[in-house]
């Protein structure tokens, strides 16, 4: 029988370590280490083995956890090197865990191959589904229109029920836009699609600009067939009165079925077809959009699909299907269970705020890794339940496995299945459980720096509000929420979510500009070409990314309608020029510039939690506050105001200042983009109600409220609904 390794022996392995292979040393080690950075893990292992184990810059920040029971030293170290795709190198008496350039290239190649295969499988699955569809005909169009009409009547924007959206995507695949998108996807190279990263969209066109790629030439037949089918489809939609859904007075635009509300008879003439693709997150796959336009640039149809989306398939129903009744329920530490409850629903539906001592320890994320509270204890428990030794390299996305109170009800195999669904490879063989990210390169690039995150969380815990310059620096050095939820989840966990509506790219843009540049922006404006390459790249993401906000905005000289052209407006709002690579076909023109407008004003700060002002839900001017109060008092006229996400506790208000930085980017004489950053500061002297607010604010509020009361005195319920794709008409 093996005896536990004697720490006092202090042996040092001096044999050469090559590609993770260690000279045999069968002395057993029993140790469990929760998730921590590899450099910290190796310090712990050094203390337990007497070896001098260190990390290299390439591996130091990998987050690992181990569970070894009577494991020979050489075996454990080889398994650890394999988990991080690294190898051991001897430097005198030091053993360094490195990742060579060849190993990094191999990681990159494997990740690209994995992404490519997932996209290929996703396209193949879509093709297989299309084979089950009946051949297109006017009769098929009629039957589908009836289904779509019934489907749209069940629309509820407040529902969290994903089945409606899944059914919507399934039905849209049967429509002409969905069918042609499937045909076009079959012509695109999965390898090319796999190279798409988050931030910048890739666009293929039948008539490409210099910002676009050429659509495969043999898609022309598919587009011709689409135009003929679309004529049948428009007729069926008109015949069965299919319209965009209306819910509680508001009309919502739903894509994938046609230009509902703007249908025309006859066969549309497609002059330009576009396919736009963007990676929308580490696990969310590739969003692919098809759109078609006539010779005048009017949009004929729009449809969307998702390829290789692991995140969309994540659900506890899938986990529950794992049949493991003989396994014990995994053990979640008491504090981990509290955190899991708090994080459920990103804190909106979760448990109470955490105890102050736990909050303090959570903020020390350089000492106690965020993954060590729930994820790694569950993983260790799963390994123990299966009687396996374990080594794991975890991505930050694995934190999502512990976002639900249901975690404490899972069995070992169920938890491992959940870990797989959040982007990990899980293998059990030869008495070992090995867990690795499927996308190790992306994991490394999007990992939240633990020291930077500690500074962020501890700054949130201070009583003074965070200034825009501070938020900008954190946005620059922490990953975007689209790539990594961890910083946002940790802010929720410590009950200090900023609830910021500030766009992260705009914050980064602020951080990438100098004070001198911002002063010039406030003067005559600053040429975009004079910005740094980093700032221009950030701006490119704002313009050519998935959430572009380009606006048709001709210059005026006092008259708001001067220079306004309705035809141009339609092209930019819903036509071909709505696509940024069409509106800016050569990128940023030389004459493009940015102006900065700065403002400070008094506002009412609302906190919808009812607690002290640890987060701000809404900052309202006097007129905004008057409208909020009046609309909440008149749900008969404005039913949307009674939605949970719209209502505010107007008895718990605090007066403060709002500082606003508004960047106005002017690209052409008629094309702009405006991005605003806001910073709120409670004054600390007035809270609880408007009676304590400054007199000028109260007078403006009372005046505005009276104007709204008179304006809507004769209004009737049900008369206010918005045109498709627009906001509600009020307030006057």
C-alpha cells in the first residue's frame, strides 16, 4: 500500500521534462486545490511536494483546479501539463510549465478546426431540416401564412418563454427568405465563417463595395427562385391579413416573414442581396442575416439564423435528461449556494444581498478566484462521486454553471453535462477526469484579469459614484460582457451593479482619446483620421459591428425639416443604406470628424430596488419625471407603462447631478452617429421624495405634469400604438 508523500523529504526532480513527460517518480500525493491561477496552483503544489514548480507568462493566468488522491507525482504533473496544453521545462532545479509557440499554434489550429466543424454541422442540420419542407407553391404559402398569423397572435414581449422564439425561427426557415438563406449558406466556406470574430461584421454582397466580400456567383439562381417565391408569399400574407404583432398598445416588428405592413403585389426585382455574419459571443455562435433590395434600395425581405450556437441550446431540461439516479447530489458549499441564489436571473430574481464579510471576500478575486466559490467545488464533488482523480483548466464562462439555485440539486453527470454545454471538453478515462475549454485561445483572450477585476469591484464598493474616466479605464482593461459575463456577475454578487446604460465601446473610445483631443472635439471638431489606430479600431466596432447606430441627419440652420429628404431617410432607416458597409462603402471618409458636447444638469435618481442607492435605475429630468408619473397613473392610456421593466418607485427618489458627454460623429453631410455617456452623482442631502428637491426643479416638474394632464385629458384608451419598428408615439 502506498504511503502519503512526506513533505519533509523535499525531493527535487532534476530530470529533463520534455513535452509534459516526467521521469518516473511514483511517490503519491493527495491534494485538492480549488480554482486559482496556475501560478498560485504551482506554489501550492511546490509546498506539498518539495519541488520548485513555476509557471511561465504563457500559462500563469490559466485557471485550474485539481483533485488528486494517491497520485504519483509524475502522473499528476503530466496530467496538469495536458490540461493547459503545455509542457515542462527544466531550468536547473526549477521546473517551469510553459506553452511553446508550436503548442500555441496547435491550440489555435484545433480551435479553428472545432469552430469550422461546428459551423459545418450547423449548416448541414439546417439543410436536413429544409429537406423535410414541402416544395414551394402558392398552396404552401397559404398554409404557412395561416400558421404565422396564429403564431404572431401569441407574441408577448415580456415572456421569458423561449419556445415562442424557437418556433418563430423554425417558421421563418420555411418562408422564402429562410429557404434562400439555407441555399446561400451551402455556398459559403465554413472555414471562412470560422474566422469571424466578435466586434466587426462580415458582409457578402452580389454587388460588393470595398468594405464587402463577393457573394458566390452561383447563388444567382437561388435569388431568382426567392423572388418568385416571395411574390406568392406576399400574396398569401395580404390574403390572410398577417401583420406585425401588437401587444398592449405597442406594435413590434418581427423579421423573417417579410416586410409586414409594407407588402406589395407582383414579383420583386432583386438588385442587391446581402449576407451579414457576426460572432455574437463565445458560445452564441454566428448570427447570419439575409436581406434583399430592389434597384431603388428598398428592402424586400430580411431573415436571420444562428450557426453553431452552443449557448442557445443550454437549458436545465437537457441536463435533467442525463439519467444518473445512482449518483449522489453534488455538494455546493453554503456560501456558494448563497451566491448562486443571488446570481439567479442576474440578480433580478435572485436572493437577498450577501453578508458584508462575504462581499468583502468576493471582491478579493486575486486571492480567492470567482470560480472557486461554486464551479470548482461542484467539479471536485463530481469527481469524488465518480471516484476519479481530476485536473481541469476552466474558462470564465464556466461561472455560468453556478448561476442557478438548481445547481445544488444536480448529480455528478448532470453537472458535467452542464459544464460541457458551457464550452468545455469533459473526458473520463483511465481513472482521470480531464476538463478543458473547447476554445482555449478565445478563453485566454477574453479572460478577466483578476487584479483588474479586483480593482473594479473594490471601486464599486466605495460610497462615491464612479466617474466616466474610471468606467472608461475599466472598460478598456476588462472584457466586454458580450465575451465574458464574469465582471458583471461579480458586480451583481456584491450588490453593486452599476446598472450603467453606457455603451462599453463608447467608454473604450473615451479611454483611447487624450484630454487635448477632447478639447479640440469641443471646439471645431476633430478629424477621425487624427485619432490613434486603437481609437479608430474601436470606432470601427461601433460603426461596423452588430449594434451600429448610424442616423440620417442632414445639417439644419434653425429649421428641423431643412435639408430633410424623405426618400433618403427611408433608405437609411429601412433600406439598403441602413447597412453600414453600404452607407460608408470605403470606410471612414477623409472629411469625417467627431464633436463633443458636455452638459451637467439636475436630475431625479430612481432606485427600483427600494434599498439605499447602491445602484441607479433611471436618471430623469424634471420633464422625464413628470411623464413617468403621469404614464404610470394612466395605464388605461399607456399600458406599456405598467410593465415591470417600466415602472419605478417614485416615492424613493434622490436629487443629483447628471454629467453627460455626447460624441457626435459626422461621416458624410447626411450621415451621423451619436453616442452619449452619462454619470450620475446623488447630492446626499435630498432623498425620499420630490418635496426635498430644489425649487426650480420642482416647478419645472409640476409645470410639465400639468401639461401632460391637459394634453391627454380627452384621450381614449387604445388610441396609442406605434408604427412597426418605432417607439410609442407619446409623450407630446
